[in-house]
C-alpha cells in the first residue's frame, strides 16, 4: 500500500469518527439545537433573488455604466517620450474621441431603455400575480393553523420491527420523509440502516442527519438513483392528493432498481374523527386508503406489496420492493 | 516562426487564470514559438505586456482560448482559421450565481452555451482537472486531456509586518480561506462553522478571508449574516493581497478550510498544502480530486460537522502532523516544474502533429 493510499484511508477513518462523534453529541443534546439551524435559516432569509428583485435593475445599471466611454486615453508608457507623445496625440484628437464616445454612450442608453420597459412590465406582472394568489388562497392561514393542530399518530413497536426487517441489508441511503417521529429514524439508524430524515418541522429537525426542508423541494434537488429505499409518511396524512402523488413519483424517480419502499398512512376514518367537521371541511389533504397506495405501487410494477395494520388500528404500513 | 497566441476574456495579475495565461506564454516562448496574449479587458499593469483582442493576427498557426466565462472573445477564437485549442478552467453553474448577480449569471450562461456550441470546432482541449474534462467529454469534445493549472509555488518570503500583526492578534484557532468572495465559494458556511466552533467547543477562533470581492449582493448578505451571528469581531476580510502577504497568511493560520460548492481546480488548497497547513475541505466538484489524499474530505458541511473537524485537527497533534506531511506530498503532484514539463511535452507534440 502506498503512503498516499494509507493516508487517504486513515483520513477517511478520522472523518467517520468525527461524523459519529458529532451525531452522538447531537443525539445526547450536548450541542444546542437552535444553534445548528439559526444561521442556515438566516442565510435563506437574506438570500436575494436577482431575477425577481433587483437583478434586472442591477444588470441594466451595469450595462449603462459599461456603455459610458471615457474619451481620455491613458498616457502610461514605458518611456517618458512615449507618455509625452500620447499626451500630445490625446490633446490633438480629444474633440474627435469625445464625439465618438458621446455617440456610443447615447447608443448604450437607447439599448437599455427597452430593457427598463421589460423590467417594469415584469414587476407589474409579479405584483398582479401576488394579488391573484392572495384572492384565490383566502383560507391559507386557517389551513396552516389547522395542520399545526393535527397531532401525529405515533408508530407502535410492532411497526418498528417490520420496518427494520424490510430495510435490513439495504446497501445505500434510505430517506425518511417527511419525518414526524425522530425516534423511529433513530431506531432504524441504531440498527445499522443508513437512513436520513427530511422534515419541514422545526422540532424534529434537530438531529444531525435530519434536514429541515420540504420533502418535495428536497427530492427536486436529489440525483436520480440516489436512494436505496424510502419511508414516506407525514405528508401522506395532511397534504393534497396532488402533493402526495408528486412525492411518490419523485421518490420512484430518485430510487435505484430494487429499492425498498415503505409508506405509513393514518387510517382515513380515524383521522376524520379526530379532525372534527371544521378541519375536515377546510383541510385540502386527507390520507388515502391503504388500497389506493397498493394500487399506485402495483401500477409501478412494485413487487412483494404487503399491508400491515397497527395493533390499535390507527394506521397502516405498506411495504414493497421497487422494480 | 510558428505563432501560438492565446486569447483570454480578461487578463489580470493575482488571478488564477491570468497567472496561468502568463506562465503558459513563457512556456510557449521557451519552446521557440512566437506567442502573445490578446484580451478584451486588460489590467493596467499588463497594458504594455498584452494586446487588445482586435490585434489578433488572422494568420496565427495556433490559437489557445482560456475558457472560464462567456465572452465575445470566444467567438473570435471560434472564427479563427488556425488550430483551435481550448484551455478549460470550468464555468460556475448559473444556478450558483443567478440569485446574486444578474450580469454575471448572463455571462456564465453565455459561457456554458459557447462551451456546448464549440465542441465540434475545437481541435483539442486541455482541462485543469478530470472533473472539468468530464464536462467537455460529455459535450462531445473530440480530443481532451488533463493538465493542472500553472501557478507559482509561492516561493516568495513572507511579509514580516503582516505575519507579526497576525501573530500578535491570535488567540484561538486561526481558520483561513483564500478565494474570491463569491456565493459558490460558500463563505457563509465557513462563518456558520466557525461560529459553531466558538460556541460548542469554547474556542476563541478567528476566520480569515483573503480574496477580492465578487457580487456586491453576496458580500452584503455575508455582512448581514456575520453581524447577526455576532461574528463581526471574529471574521476579517483581508481583500486582495501580495504574494508575500499571502505567504504570511498561510504561515499564521492553523487550518485551511474550503467549503466551496463549485471549483474547477482550487489553487489555494495546493498553496496551503505547500505551506504545511492542514486542509479540511468539502468533497465536491474538482475539490475532492485536488485534495485527494492530502487532507480531510468531508462528505457534508453542516456547521456542527465542520466545527468538529476543525476542533479535532487543532487538538490532535498526530493528526495535524500527518495532514501536513500528506499535504506536502500531495502538493508535489502539482509542482510547477512537473506541470510546465507536461505543457512543454503536450503542446510541442500537438503542434508538431498538426502543422
């Protein structure tokens, strides 16, 4: 083994130790949880969107600045005679250069004028779109309050063991999203499953290997064939039908052949009874029946599709192997 | 006499592509070729040493284009009747700069378009890294090879006053990053990591940024984050510095940390290794290839993980020593003499075969 190979292996071991140590410290609460997220959140809050905010404005300003031509030619030269000659030529031809420069500057301004009109039109369209969105989505605030008030149903021990069996021996990464119960993820990880979580939830995202983001947004940025398995839950209880189907489609696209799939979904009847009439009417999403998930998976040619109901009949676990 | 000229959108000293272009001209002249540099935007210090792009002779035998951004200069190169060689340094993806600088986004998008458009026109492409080469191969460039970027190994002496100042003010771990203040270099991630290091590991750490300003909106956001994080007194922007001052920074620092999201090669990593500075880097794009066995490569860059890595390197003398040795060994692969020799051999073969 060469020195560089041995160094590379040693450094990889060190990185693995650092990762493990960081994970353990985070799990024991040694690291302040809020600290781990605050700067990331802050960065996202500050990040501008050049295309929507002042980007076009700045670009036009840059073009205008660049189109200003300085008629005073530099006089720097290797020899004093050269500098003097340049100065004489500049003095003699200044009227000519100034005339040309003024025309070029005028041309630049004429070019940027239509760009300014386009910029103004885009801003106007954005303003109108925002108004339309507000008018269409009158119940957004009420719905988000309702979603926050819906308590998640905890997974039982029986389900944990079935999940573990399903993912035992999976070689690559398994995604758990959108996560509502970090303990289930910790259990699988402690049993040797290479699993990470994705959740928009502040509380649940405190552990090291849990990313705080929307599941669909995360999947949009993930490479194809990045996953060897996934556990889909949370989003299956409260999101719209379109969002649930989109999440499943993206998960299938991001999974390798032979990947293991698991879907945890609350029983629709139970959730309706818990929600009450107001939430049931106003919420856009509600859980699909386990039969529907089986149908969707079989349509994708998944095999070994099984459904297990929790002992308290609160939710169903659907497992399958992808083609 | 055979003429081998270079075209570059902008030529400037203290810039990786600029230094490479100047060093390559020296090699070409040593090989006995007539060689000049033609550029659209020339730094005042190089006005007498380079030429405006319009002066490029139509009868040059070979034209080498230094490809790192979109520019009308690329069209001049493509239209030239001589043998066309591209020297590809990579172009930052639009997604990483678009939010920050509309004009820069337009330029990098143009660069990516030109890169794809000229695949069939280019006779040969020299890439800084295998990562860069894979991009051109994917676009169908018919002949590509990898030769690292040319750069001075910073044999310059340190600037005593800078070194003394840095040593005088040091308390905790001194973390250094060298690179333009640009979003793809992820300075904000370094701020988060050093803040975590200070809070979690009780280390009175200080972060040093050396490099010119990039998009103003990114710098402004970075300042906002630094203030919000209470890091105003613990982050120093040193701007563009001389070679001697740069050596002082490498000598005074405890760790070189690179969390860039996109690099085509990353010269500062090699410079740090050359100065016995332990390197910690986020493994992505060409960074992993450049660091290889010479540093700690992190597969993710959460502030907690980066802080833990810096803390470990700072407090584990055996690890720090091994990182220094491995870094020094790795840097030998990019020794300027070896790279010059590669360019000597490849360019003379290429030109002799083609003419």
